[in-house]
C-alpha cells in the first residue's frame, strides 16, 4: 500500500530508523497496556506477549494493511472486578476467579465475529447506518477525554517531570529535524525518565531483583484451569456479565478505525474492510484471554503517534509487536519499564489523549455534521455527558441489572439507540468517501 503524498514513507527510512520508530510505538502503548494487569492482577508479561501476538494476528487478518497496535482494553475492568467479587462469594481468591473472567472475555470476543458476519452478509452500508459520524465522532472525543483524568493524576506525581516530557515532545515535533522530528514520544520518555532518575524519583529495586529471562504466563492463570472442577454458576455469571461490554468495545473499535483512517488518509473501512478489522480485534482478544491476558483493543495512543510522526507504514507497528513479544520474556525489562515514573507516563499521555479527542472533533467537522438539527445535538450531547459523567461522577461504571457498564459503554449504547430511533437521519455510508472517514482525500496533506 503506497503512502499518501506529504507524509513519511517508512520504506525510505531504512531498517535502523524503522526499528527506532517501532520501539517508540512500543513505549507509547506500554504505560496503558501494563496498567490493566496492574489493576486487575493479571500477568504483565502475558499482557505484553499477547499484545504483540494479537497485533500480528490482527495484521494477518487485515491483509497487513492497517497500522493499528492492539493493547489492553480498559473497557473490561468493571467486568473483571465483578467476576472477582462473584468468585469471592463462592470462596475463590482473586487469582482463582480471574480465569473465569477471562472465559467471559473469550466469549465477548466471539461477538466481534457476529458483527463482522452481519457486515459481510448485509453490506457495510446497512450496518454502518447505525454508526454515523454524529455517533462515532463524539465517542472518539469521549475516549480521549475519559482517559485525560488518568493523565492528570499521573502528572500530579511530579509536574516538573511531566513538563519535561511535554516540552521535549513539543520541541522535537515542531522544531526537530530528520529522525528527531519523527520520534518525539520516545525522546520524551527517555529525557523525562533520565530527569526523574537524576531527581531520585525512580525506584530501581524491582529492576535489581528481577530475572533476565522468564516465562510470560503460568498454566494456572489460563482459561484451561477453569474446567477441572469448575463452578458452573460462576462460569455463566462471568459470561453474562462480560459479554455485553463487547457491544461498547465494538463501537469503540469502529471509532478507532475511523480515527486511524482519518489520521493516515486511507479508508480502512473499505479496504481491507471493517469486517476484517473486527475479526482481527476479536481474534486477538480471544487469543489473549485464553492465556490469562486482558482483552485487546486497537490503541488510541498509537494513533496519536501516527499523527505525530506521519509514518503510517504498518510494518513499523509490526516491529513494535515483535519488541513486545521479545520483552515479554524478560522480567528484567518489564521491571525497567514498569519503574518509569508516573509523571513521565502522564506527560506523554496528556498529549496523546488530547490528540485522540482532536481527531474526534475533526471527524465531526469534516463530516459536516449539522448541529442545527436538534436530533444531532441530543445524540452527541448524551454521548459526551454520559461517557464523561459516569467516568468521573459514578466511579467509572454504573450497575445495570446483573452487570456493570463503563461510561463509554453506556454512552455508546445510548448513542446508537437514539440515532436509530430518532427521525431526521441525514447520513448514508458510502455516498462520499471523504465523509466516511473524515478525510479530505483531494488534499494530499489532509488539512
């Protein structure tokens, strides 16, 4: 796939520079990816391994065309917590209950294939009418805004360290030349990390104690450990608790693919097709969950890196995936990166999360969503308020029946339903390529 004019083509950069770019993508996803196992109790090394393998599987299913990295999904955090709580009532420890949650995530991954099948059977137009820009745009905006709180919290650990990361990224991206200009995230991480170490803000004790080589996961952490003497009620409870979350993550996936299309200027909804990207995401999630790793999802952090570097060659992402796989076998490396100061992660995230929301704004603007229509205002308003309000006003999630849904999940479901039932729909997928991905394909610079 030839890169559009006006951007960097990784094939012209050479193997060395492509390797550095891949390493940058690996660092961009690392902070958020390892945060999910840190919160849930899942294995950090297994998470890295199946983020890498899942990304490669996704690329294979999507014909190696889409520059997407798959990392840990935050959407399922409520599901993991709910299953652990159910397990505690049955006398199970958190470690014993987590494989049941992973079984639920495996079943959730199968729903991606159901939606992909519907798209393949009925055509993308009939399915995408439920996901117009007035829905996907605000969801993309909300993804960035709901993540922003974690960025600020991390920055609060040491604003000077965070500021060094932010300034480094800005200076390298705006005034940098050559390779410096296209690896601002990596340089921001390194400079801020060194600065924090000089201040004595980095604890290297875990690094000293960690082994150089080790296996990423154990048999007792996998889904296979559930079946000998399994608890049937917990099995079904986990499945019915976690599967509905996939409805929201699939909408997030569509928004992410729209964002990647918008960023790179190539219509991935059409080629290789949304049905293939959905199958890739679902397959990666199913693979990861089988071995006790978190659900995977297309990562907005890496979309932000694409936007900064303007290098959209999928091979760079695959290099990042290989790095993740290699480093998953080194507890020493995991400890080194895990010791990265929270403020460094916060400073980098502050920029990347803002860029995600900016892409969502662009999605709405370039699709010419008409906000003089009350129905469009209502749909967008409820998506934004529910996503952000539940995130910061209800402790991340709300209980609905027997399950717990995140703000993004509730917002996505409400947006889809309202758009479907309210009269006055003014969008039809496929009528103009520019509108479908919020990209002006007539402008080589995509401005």
